[in-house]
C-alpha cells in the first residue's frame, strides 16, 4: 500500500495537449453512496423514477452518440422495458428489500451468468449490465449521472468510456487523468477534438488528493501541489498559451511554403457544426467530411433529403473551396445497427467502407443521389473508403453515373463530382497506379494499422504502430510520388497530419496537402513555417 | 436452408425457423425480436432447438438467455387474438436475418 505522499508527480502518456489546474475528482468504478430506505410504496416510487430517469438519459445519449455504441445503449434500453427482468426487483421490494439492494441483486445474478458464459460476446455484454446497474443506482441515490464537476476539475478514473466523456459538461474547462487508457482510444480522439487535456497510463495514484495540476504537454499529473509547483505549472501554461497565440496569428498570414512550394491545409469535419470553429475559416477547404454521423440518427438510416441538406450546407460554407466528402465508412470499429454486418470475427478486416456500400446498394444509392444533387452547389469531390481493388472504384463509378443519369432524366439538377479513393489498404498503396482516380487521400490511421498489423486502440502496441515507421512512410511516399508524376492530387487526412512531429516526414515524402482537425490548423501551419526548409512567403 | 412452418394447434399458433444470424441470438437480434413481439397483444413464447422450457418472447433478458447459436431452430408459439400475425412476423424477422426495416 502506498501512503499519501504530498506533492507527488506522476508521469503518463499524452493523449491530448493542454493544461488543467483545479480540484481533483476521482470517479469510482461503482457508485458507493448510501441511501435511507423508505416504506415499500416510497421505494416503488423511487425506483420507478430512477428507471424513467435512466431511460431518458439513455435515449438522449443514444441520439447524441449516434451509430457508435448505440447498439449497446439499445440493449440497455430494452432491459429497462423488460417486465420479466424487472418483476423480481419489485417482488423483492414488496418483501421489504430496499430499492437499491433489490436492483443490485437482480443484476448480480445476471452479471455472474454472463461472465460465466463460454461465449466471448456474451461475456463482454456483462459490462453493459454493470453500466446500466450503476446508472440506475446513481439516479436512485439522487446523484447526477456523474458528479457535477467543479470548474476546471481534473477528472481521474481507471478508464473513461466515450459515452461518459460525452455526458460531462466541459464548457468550463478541466482535464482527464486516466490510470490506464490509451492515446489511440476513442475517448482520446474526443478529448483532442474538444481541446480537453488528457494524460493516460498514469498507473496507481495515492488516495485522497484535493487538487491537481495536469500538464498534457509533459504528460504529468501533480497532486496537492506546493506553491513552487503551481508557479512552474503556470509558467509552462503561459508559454504554451503564447506559442498557441503566435500560431493563431500565423493563420491570418498567407499560405505556408515548404521548399518554395505552397502547402495546402484543409480541415477534417464530422458535420457542418464543426465549421463553427473559429479557425475553420482559414482552411483551404474541407479535406475530409465524414458522413457516418448521419447514420447515428434515431429514425434509422438517413433519407436523401436529410443528407442533401447536410452536404449542401458544407458546400455553401466552402463557397469555391474544395469539399471532399467521404461516403459512409461504417464497419470496423464503427458499427451501425441495421447496416453493418454483425458477428464478424474480425470487423477491421471485414465488410466495411466501400465494401459494405457495394453490398448495400439500397443505402449507397440514396447517399449518391444526395451527393449528386449537392454537387451543383460547389466544388464537390467524393471519395470512397477502404478501396482494395480498382474494380471496386470502377463499380462505384458506374453506379454513381447511373444515379446521376437517373436524376437528370427526371429533370432533377445533379452532377457527377470528381471521384477519388482513400488510400488506407496496403494493397491499394502498393499498386496505386492501377487506380484511375481524380485524387488520392491517404488515410494514415488505418494504413498504419494495416501495415504494422497493430490494432490502433491497443495501447500496448503503440510503439510498433508508430505512423513514422519506415514501412508506413514508404507507402505514403510511393503514393505522393506517383501522384506527382501522374498529375493526381494527393492529400493525407489521418491523425499524423495534425501532429507537428510528423510534419517534416510528410513533407519529405512529397505531400503538399494535409487535412487536419480545425483545432490543429494553427499549430500545423506554425510547424511548417518553423522548418528550416520553409521558403519565403507568397 | 430456411425452414418455416406454421400451424394451428388448438388455440396455439406455432412456427419454426432456422436462425441464420452469424453470431446467434445476441443483443441486436434479441432487441429486435422482443421489440417486434411487444407490438402484438398475443402471449408469445419462444424456445430454441427443442429445449424443454418455453420462455417469454417479449423479454430481452430471457431471449438473450436462450443462448441460441447459429443454425439452431427457433420455435415461436402464440395465443391470443393476433397470434397468427405475431408468429408470421417473428418467423419472417428471424428468416430475413433481422433486417433494419422490420415489418
């Protein structure tokens, strides 16, 4: 056992850069508050209210979270409406058991049963039961979904599911310190997108801390810091702030040059709302608009009109600048109920991306119709994800042409946009000259994952899955060089484009177009200008 | 191969169908099946591969507990005014491998 040590500094790994100083809030794995039991009638009312509350939370969360994880939430919602499951709880309460004890015991049996299953899938579902059990218990004990975080609090947990991160109000700042976790996890992606500092893999911490300093740049957590520590922390924070401010000033200057050539910086967005980011206006266009968020809506798969509106909004914003929209990239780690295959032994190597769209023309053609109609509003390019063979591109092109012809025959304004592919399957990168596309967009996250045979969410492999591996850079370089020779535009839209450490390597590979999160735009431009090869400005 | 049948047996309507879903009766299929079952007034029971016990087809916990594997035969039994429609709809759902736009 570790005694409480004052002014302890813990080191982890950076998942999201930034600084947080404030109260230290430890989230326990399970709620452990006490509540006083009332008469059976009151208990019944209490649990009904808690079940309703949990149901509302889950429904609104399902619509906010969208495709990802919504399957799990659906299952939890179904359990809340399952009389066979709830009856024993009410029966136990009738016999005088307090509501929380009755609720917990109903679950413990089920959880044990799931845990003992020989089926791995069923065992994994036991964590959903734990999640639901604790959600209702929190409601029953009058606690909010999560303790209300004091402004700027540093939240500490073993790990944090993305759904919990999304439930927290981060508007007044704060940070996340995880004892385990991984910089490549989904919650880390979310933290970076929201600009919330996050340090992971901190290991064991002493109990009972009151305040903390979280430095996402040095990957340190200091608990109950002394005056001197706070002073040093504030100095580092100020340095960071100044360097960011300088980066923002850079955004207003003309395009960055490298070796005399202009480097175009575009943005990755999930939906039109991401364009509200103050830096988005400085982008040279949209390099990647993901469309999976449309699949997360509750009323099933999105209709043509909904999609048309979503795409048109971005094209109107971009005016004459290019907008590259990626067709549905579901499957892999992005399951969508009613669309993606279920029960694939290895979803990352399964029916995902364009493979899935070509298998589900009912869904694909609706998207293509919406895209063809939106194409008349701006400079639209459409790219297909997970392309492995040129046949897939040609099949998709033929279908798209058919869709455009059909619309025009019906006197609907439509156009066939430029078509390109994501380069993320090594087979495509190795034989890039076989793909007759208008542009190539390198998806370095999946490319690195497939080239290194490392699951990118597995923190234990983060060294091996480094995107700066020579093998990955070789494929990026091969694609960029071929693009230059053949006059095909090449860009890169993975996480590494937004990482200043990777920029020199990417430019050396021959890339002159990068697409990054709006929040990374400034520092990427700053990184390019800071390179010794940076030439004179335009 | 798909096997479907349905017959009136006294007041019970029964049907059977082979589970083609790759991973068996897991969360997503179970949620769909119970949601559909709840749309009917009939009392609906379900069992997998000649199990002795019938279980409530409107309970997602019970349907998950069937642990029905791929290729097991799912039997559905219903009594009540819309029993026939219920059995037909549920058999269709399983036979069509739980499509998104259910009946």
